[in-house]
């Protein structure tokens, strides 16, 4: 099973580039940029990664971004992530970035964009891993701030495949961003939104009906609403589930209680992703392995998860067909 997981061509559809900042890298950027860190060591920082809920994580996650200052920092951050996951058999990744967490500190949109883009282009050439970028709006900020950010993104719209919605979910319903999502769609951008991570099933309904999303990020709380599940199944709506994240943020007491298997069995188009791997104890392979072990996922489940990711990705039909065929080939030529 471990070998199947390793060899499966994997697609990561839910990862925040700022959430790939490893503690040792954080310290080295801090030294280089003369930014002070309030932890004495890498170990002390790592041991602070014990979260009660989403907000307790976000507080540290935004604090960590302070060390990202120059284009080279964003380049190295993205390159390190891409190298790691290419080694794990990830062939395609769709990466979130939070421009407001940088522009609010005086870092220009272009610094962030140029650094990340340089890494994506280089990684495609040297590692053979393809990528897309998704600009996320911070939902704890207001609509005007999101519109200002979309304006800053204008010169780069051909380098962004879509927009997303992240940060503190409770109290910040998708409806707050209906107009910015409409504006982004009219600019040809696809839309996704974090919903039903900590927030209620109603936020998933709103993401579908008001934001017209192509995917729901997390969506694990959909199981509380049967008619919502029916709708998600009938629309084959992808859900980018992040198992280690859900456990580390206290969504479920431990992996054996994670609903991923239940979701698969209900026919939901579930995918496995890492969210913020540097904070939650694992990248793609670790997310697959820990759910497989805890939930007793079968080979069929793993293969289904592989096909689901291919089906859910923002890629061409040609690439989709090729990847489906690669997975089928893996299954048919394998004693598993
Ligand atoms: N930003 C980074 N990770 C996030 C998560 N899991 N939920 C909401 N916003 C985030
Ligand atoms: Zn996320």
C-alpha cells in the first residue's frame, strides 16, 4: 500500500505557500532579513505548533510571514516546497498565496508574485512538476481590501488561474465576498472557497450559490446536512480535504474519527491535500499514509482518490486524460 501511495501520480489542490515555511527556513530568512523571532530556537518554535483551533494556528502563521521580505525569499520558499513534493510523486500542484498578508507589511504584490512565479517556471523545467496559482482573499478583512488586492493583481491575471477565500471562517460568511467573486469571474478567473472547515454547512451552500465555486476547500462539515451532500454528489463538486490539518486544528479528535472514508463512501468527489504542511506534520505522502492507516483505506479508495484529484484539477482535457491513463496503468500492471 505504501508503494501504491508513493507511485500514484498525485496532484495537490490545496496548499498555502505561506504554510510551507519550515521552522529552520523561517530562522534562516529571519537572520538574512534582520527580522527578530520571539522563539529562541527552531525546536522552541516547532513545539509552539500546538493548536486549539483555526485561529490559534492563523495567529502563528501570519506571524511567520514577517520573515518573507525579498523576491528571493518567495522564490526559495516555493522552490523548497516544489522539490519536496516532486520527490513524493506530486506531478501537479495548485498553490494558494495570501497577498494581503504581505502587502499589509509593506511588501509589494510584484515582489511576492515574481518570486513565486520564478520558482514555478523553474520547477516545471527542472523537476517536471506543473503548477497553477490561486490568489486567496483573507476573509477577516473587508470587501474594499479585497477589491484593492484584485486591482494590484490586474497586471498578473494571466499568471493566476483563480481566486480563493481563506483565513478565519466563523463569522465571515462567503456572502461578504459575493461582489469580488463576481468581479473575478468576469475577469475570467475560476473560483474556490474554504467552507465547512470550522464554519457551518450554510457556508458551503453560499459558496456554491453566491460565489459559484468550482471546488470547495475542506467541506468536511457537509456531512451534517444530507441535502447538501446530495447536491455536492450530484454536481460532482470537488472537496479538497486536508486530513492532518483537520486533526491538528481540532476538527476531529484523532485520525480514526476523520470523515474522509465516510465522504468517499457517500460518493463525494474527495481529494487529499496538505493545507499547511510545515505546520501540520506532513506533506502529501504523509497525509495519504496517515489516513490510509487510520481509516483502513483500500487500494480502490487510494486509486479513487487519485482519479478524483485528476478530475478536480484545473488542467487541460489532454493532461486529464493522460493522468487518468497513468493511474489505470499503475493499477493494471501492479500486483498491489
Ligand atoms: N490559511 C492557511 N491555512 C488555512 C486554513 N486551513 N483555513 C483557513 N485559512 C487558512
Ligand atoms: Zn487551506
